[in-house]
C-alpha cells in the first residue's frame, strides 16, 4: 500500500469491497453479504477462488452440489431475512454459469436480491475459443453470460479491473433498493479477474447501509384516504411487500382499527396470523371462498406490496363490482400503476401509518364486517374438514399438510415451491407468525424446495424448517440434501409420492385432455426415496397414512440431522372449495369431444370477462 492505494487483482478487490459492506438490522450492524456459494471451475477457481480463500474469515464460502440449487439457496436466504441481507454465487464460465440463469429469473420475478458472479471468457481473446466458450459467428463479444441480461436487474461485464470502481456501488445499490431489488450479474472474464490495479484505499472502507423507507407523495396519500373513507366494502390484499417493509404489525393494527378484511397472496401469506379476526385467507386462483367472495363484491381494493399477477386476480376476473376502485401501495412504480390503480408509491409500513392519520369519518361498515366474519368462519370450518385425517393409506395433499401444520411447532417454517402443493398450502396452511410460510410461487420453479430449505435454515437456524416436496420436484433436484448434511443444516423433508406430475395431470384433464405423459405408468418401477436420501447422508423413513406421518414428524423434531419422510399420496384429489378461474388457453378446434366441451366453457369465461370490461 502506498499513496493511498492498494494493489490488488480485480477478484481480490471485488471480494474485499463486498466484504466491507455492512447492514443495520434492528439496530445491529452486520455484514450485508452473508457469504458466497461457490462451485469452482476453470473460469473462477484461479482468481476468485484465491481471493475467497484469503478472505474466508470475513466472507464465508460455502460449497454446493448444483449451481442452480446454490443460487436458490442464496435467494431463499434473502427472502427469509426480508431482503435485508444477500448472498453471492460464483461459477465457472460455461454450463456452471448457465445453470444459474433459471435461478436469476426466479429472483427477478420475486424481486429478491442475489449477486451472481459467473466466470467469463478471456477479455483479451488471446486463447479463443477456450473450453466451454460459445462462439457467435457474427458477434465475438457474445458469451453465454449474455443469457443473464433479460433476467438481471443490473448486468455488467467487467473487462478492465478499474471498472469495479463504478460498477460495484451500482450493483450494491440495486441489491438493497426496495423498488429495483433483484438479481445482479457481474460477468468476470477469467484473465481480468487475475489482473492487478492500484485501487484507492478509500474504496474498501466499511460502508453502513440503512434500510430505505420511501415516503409516498402527500397528494397520493390524500386521494387514497378519501377513497378509503367513503368505501362501504373495502378489502386489503397483502403481498410480499408487507413482509419486506416490516409492515405486518402495522397492517394488523390498521385492519382492526378500520374493520377492513385482509386477503393474502402467496408472498403475503403470514402477514397476519391465521386466527386474526380480519384475516379472510388466501386470494385468487388458489384462494379461499371467503376472500374471493369479498373480492368480487369489494368497492375498494387496497393492494399492498403485490404485483397483482394472474393467480392473485384470477386472470383479471376476480374483481366484479363495476364501481370498484383499486389503490396500489407499492415501492415500485411499475407495480403501483397496474390495473389502472390509484397509485401510492412508497414503503408499505410508512404509507399505512400516514394513511391511518388521514382516515377520518369512515362510512359505516357494520354489514360488511358481519359478512366478512360469517364467510371467515365458514372457511375455517372447511379447512378443518379438508385437513382432517381420514384414515386412508394414500392421503390427499391437504391431509398431509394438515399433519405438518399440527406438528411443526410455534417456530416452524414450511418451505415449498411448484406443483399442486403450493395451491393447497395457500388455501389451507395456518400461519402462526410472519416467518412460518416460505413459498416460491412467483416463478413456480420445480427443484427450489430442498435448496430453498437450505437457505432458510442458514438464515434462520432457530426455526424448525420443514420442506414439502413432490416426487417430481425431488427427482429434478435433490443434491442439496448432501449440502445440508455437509453444512450441518437440519431439514425435515416430507416427500409426497404421487407417481409423477399430479398437478399438471389434473390441469391437463380439466382442459379436456387425456391423462398423457404426466403420471408414471403402472409398469414403471417404484422408487425407494427413503433409501435414496440415506445414500446422500440423511436419515429417512417410509410411512403410510397420516397417523404414521405425524408420529414421524414428532420424532424428527428431536433429531439433529436432515431427515426425509416419504409417503404415497392421492394423485387425483385436490381441494375444490375456494379458488377462482385461471386463464389457461384451451384448443379452439380438436377431434376430442372432451376438449371441445372444455373450449366452450373456456369461451364462456372469456365472454363474461369481456362483457365486464
């Protein structure tokens, strides 16, 4: 070090800068980046690998078994900590990099931070083409890492070491921004990683990042308050932004004080405890009958921290009151403007506080409150019925999740992702606190479940993390069982074996199609999932029925290593009550009578939607 500079390789500088970033969480200063998942290859082992090894005490490095899975774990970590911290992932230059593209898309859709550091080809092009290099015949600047551009909030290719001075502050800014938050990709050519530069010493001084709490414009707040005050039948939709803004308590008080029922999206579930008087359950395609009936009648919908995707709005068919108004409270301008909403752009917690102060002389809502309580009571009775043990050998998904819900304990967190399970969980799971429900359903990515469980347990080691996964997702990605063992992160994995892709098979048949290419044929061999999990280092049990499952789940709580509990389930039955229409296009012409009949029903839904528009 001389003259206020430090001579470092680009990789060393990147690692040192990231390690110097700090976060203020609940008045406690912590590293902003919790660590790096790494699978080394020839594009990152020599330089990034050397830098991480030298900084392992300041910035821990974790070894995983699959690049997509490790990025899922990093994303789940950030989600479990309300986006207040993030993790990084580094890979080699070829398939290791492209394996992370799916995870980048997942983070992009779900507005979650992750720093992706794929190795890249030589910036000098001296040894081109190198191993694993894609050659574009018309553009030599193209590499596989260009695949990350449409699924990154911020992308840069660092072709000179000094570019870090401009790019890294921008990258960190995106990762912590409440509106722009999402994946950042810095592609790192392997020759540039190893090149040295005299960086200003001040660049590596610790920097403390405090949570940003954006306030909405007073005119937006006043307009929203006026609409809410005059509403006779208002409904709140709580989305993931409620969690990320730490607004759960404020929402609870706001809803109670103004007697406004609250429905929850997948990302918003757990914003209120399941037994909160104003909680009317899940909304939309996988919603409760209570929430969906209220949504259809509501004259004002207050959408808080939700992007109002098709599962939430029932493909735009859910809000049926012709006089309805939508108020969208969201830090992101794009989300606040959807559905011609009255926008309130700002932090959810702050906006609710400020709206609360402006709301006066509200319209009488006694009849609406009575209707809400009646529908809520009816729905809770249905949940009891759907999740009850019926004593069958092959229980439904609903009965399995009921068993998990009853035994998970007060500090339990359920983790799940794609297939039919998220729909049942959204409808039926009783969230005991704001940390008890961790679902990835924005991207509905099969294979997220176990890797996501690793990330949740890494973020919240005190929680009893229970992963629910179907056999289809398990067979796609199960390698992180071994990672959980290696890292000492105990998971309880409940595997529901319905012999194939049961959820999509049901959708196929509901659209008039025959059961085709989704369920395993009878002649296909049975898979011993318990034996497979044991081979990866976990404990495992094969059970039959709900009584054996509950016994195994209680036993698992006292164990100190990952355990998989497998059971066969009913592939055909799903909870029919609640829920709403979902726009899945049906063939307009077909030789199949069943498809033709399904199209007529589909056409009727579209006609009704167009009439309302």
